[in-house]
C-alpha cells in the first residue's frame, strides 16, 4: 500500500517581508517619532508632543524618558543628520521617512545603539506607521551609515550644521567665535542643576558650582533623589539663579515675581526672607507653580493674572520680570527651540515684553527696582528691550563686577548680564540669559 502524501502547508512569507504583518509595540520609538514629526512638520514644542504621545501609546515612565532622550538627541544633531543622509538618498523621501532615518542614524552615531537594533527598530517603526514601501530604503541606508557614518561625520562641520542659519547669524552679535562656542555647549545632554534650600544637605554625587548650585550628572531623576519630597532643593539651571540673586531681595521686602512658573526664582526670593507674590497666567504652569511651592513649603501668595494688567494692593519694593520669550538660551535642555522658533516670532514676543515693562512701572514704588530677564540669546529680546525700558522712563542701575564675581565674563560693558551655553564649558555649560536692572525714578 502506498502511503498518502501529506498535505502541504501553505508557504508563509517571512514576517520581515510582510508590510502588513503586525509589528511588536515599541513605545520608546513611537513616542520619539511623534515628537520629531511634531517639531519638523508642525513646529510643535517637544514637551507638548511628549505628553500627548506618551498618553496615546500608554508609555510607562521608563519608555517616556527614553523617548525624550532619543528625540532630543536627534534634534540636537538634526542639521548634521540631514547632511549625512544626503549622499544616500537619490530623491527626497517624505518627511516622516526622513524623520525615521534620522532617528536610526542618531541611535547609531550618538547613542551607541547596536546596528542590528537601530536598523531593525527603524524598519519596524516604518511598518507600524504604514510606511512599509520605504523599509528597503531604511535597511540599505542605515547599514551604510553603520559602516561609514563615523568617517563621514569627521568631514562635516557639525557645530555649524546643527544651528539654523538665522540663529548663527544673530549670535554673531554676541562676539567672535561665540556661535561656535554655543553650538559646542548645546551638543551634549545637559546636566541637572539644583538650588539648595538654606541649611539643606546636597545629594551625593553632585558638584558645587561657583554660584552655589549643585550640578548632578545628566539623566539624574530628580524625584528619586533623597530630600526631594521634603523640599530640600529645586531644579534650576545655574544661569537661571542669577537674575533673582542680582535683585538682592531683603528680609521683609515686598517683592513680586511676574510670569513666575515653574517657581525657581520665586523660591529664591522667598528663601531670602522677602514677602513674595507670584503672578502666573497660564493654568497648567500655575498648577506646577503651586505644587512646587507646596513641596518647598514657602509662604508665597500665588495669583493667577495677566502680568500686563495685574495691579498689586500695595506698591512693591522690587519686581522680578522673567518675561516670556523665544527661549533660545535653553537649547541645551530644549533643542526643539532651534527648529520651532522663527525670526517672525520675535515681533509678537517683543511687543509683549514691552507691555510688561510698562505695566511693571505701576507695580513698584518710586525708588523701587526692577530686574528684567529673558532666557533668550536674541538681541531683540535683550539689549533692545533694555534700551526700550530706558525710553519708557526706567532708570538704568548697572550690575557691578563685584556682584558678578562668580561669573565676571557675563558682565557686558553696559552693565547687563549675558550668559550663553559656551560659558563654563569645562563644567558642563549653562543656559543663555539676559538681565538688566532698573530703578523707578522718584517723583
């Protein structure tokens, strides 16, 4: 008897070749992809996209943090990544495909991801996003980058490529060589700076900076540090401590912090013993301000109001105005600002800054002082606004070298404060800030 032949099973294609096959979930790369597409295609800030996408993909904290790091690394080197990919692309791919390729290259070249993982996860990402026709391209290009990328990087002027042309040109006004120094300062992940509550003990593993800030390694999770819940410290870049320090609030003085969230400067003023009113209009930022003051247990009066129209019950001894701005000085921690902001944005921002400067004149008593500050590197938001303040009647009160002994290079010839990410390069750099001090003339 002849045995019956066994029925042949239908031949299955390899999952790697099936564009429609279900792909395993990868919240880290899905969230990072959403963030980058939001920045590149819609000029949406990183943090806004992160919250929305992490919720949509149900990403746990670890994946959320990893997605943030991947997206921020890609943005930090985006000009370089675009230039590096150019020789491998015979025609322009759709922007989402380019974003996926840049993510893969960032993993290979800057995050030390093994080539098989960087290539495989990028191919899977394209399939999940209904971009399967481009998986062959991604596979081929990323394998070439894995082989040749390090050599190709050596031939690129990364510092110049990673700064948009309009910003590079604008930063030339800060001095010869400053744009390149800034580019170097924002090319790496920023460390975490803490301001200690008076009498508190610094967490282990930190370095004390000349201004007294405690600098922790990049990637430190602040909420996990001993003393955080007890309000022993708060997060604040070293440069951001200087405006409140220069206001020199005295015990018992009535001081208002305008546009106060998230509250680092408010906490500094309260720690100095001043009677502090913190004004913030944005509801979400107001919530964060309240949470920080509750954790720190500082008796601050918090007011939700527009800083251009709010009027205090009594005239204040001093005002700290850290005005909303382009935030280009924070690109170390927020590299998305490099690619989201545009020159035309400055017109709206400077108009608002002038309104606040005018309003502040009615909040402070004659002889009282004002610190105007912005975390911006732009001429229009710094020196130009200081000159506008003088035209409004504010009397300049220049900073002295003695007051800026911790950072003398930040003192300008006009007596203003100007920091940028090229400063303290050997210590991990700092954010960019401009600040100027004024007095309301006595009647």
